[in-house]
C-alpha cells in the first residue's frame, strides 16, 4: 500500500518515530500505521495521543475520564496492532482536563502494566503564546517525560521559556507541526 511505501522510505532515510492520534480519522491513521508496521514494530517508536474522539471531519469531542482514556488506549493498541505504545500523550486539553481526578493514576497503572512506555503532554499552542506552562511545570509530577509543542519557522514562541525550562528539567521535546504552518504561509 501507499502507507507501506512511505514508511519504508522513511525508515531507509533514518526515520523511526511516528506520531499519531486516535482522533486522526477515528483511529484510521493508527490502523494504517499498525498494518504497515505490524511485522516491524520493534524498529519503530510509536507515539499516539488521547483525549479526543473523532466525530467527523473537524468534529471532535473530548473524553478525559480515566475510563474513557483507558478505553481510548485499548482502541489505539488494537488499531496499531501492538501491545504497547512508546509514548502516550495528553492531547491539547485544558488545565481543568489535565487535572481530571484519577487520570494520571490510571495512566501510571498502564505504564506499570507495560501498555505504555512513557507518558507525554502535547500542549495547546495558545498555552505557549500566553506563556502558560502550567502543564509543563507539572510534567514530572504526573510522570510525563516529553512535551510536544508547535514549533516551526513561523511559530517560535517556545524558545522564550518552554524550551529552556524543558532543557533544565530534562524533558524531551517533540516539534508539533514542524512544516505545516510555514507551507501554508507560502
């Protein structure tokens, strides 16, 4: 398939990290990736996200309760055709959703069960623009080890406080939308 060819070429070029989410087409992205990588799983680092449900093009609802998030994890594992994800990320939720009672305890149990290797936080772009690093500053408290942030040629606000903070705290950083906005601007 086309996805197999793309991922094979990416791997040949040294790429072994894939970032997806359950809401990218109601697990469609995860299903395509899972099918393509099923026999090559150990060669890839797979990150996916939780918190949103796909209801149609550009229509998503949120699901942040521990039960909903664990259900999303199980669906992601099924569609990715794997028994674990390398990085499971809180997906652009509000601070109130981040503080949902029991969420991080439930996720920690999944880490201990081997279904998640690491936890991460994919923060809202407006959080960086407004210098609201609430979630980032609680990353270690919730046992998250990576922060995903919009960072590209046009959106470099992260350089002011977020990137230095992550470096100081030993948090990994993943650039989100590294090319998209710069291409749209052309």
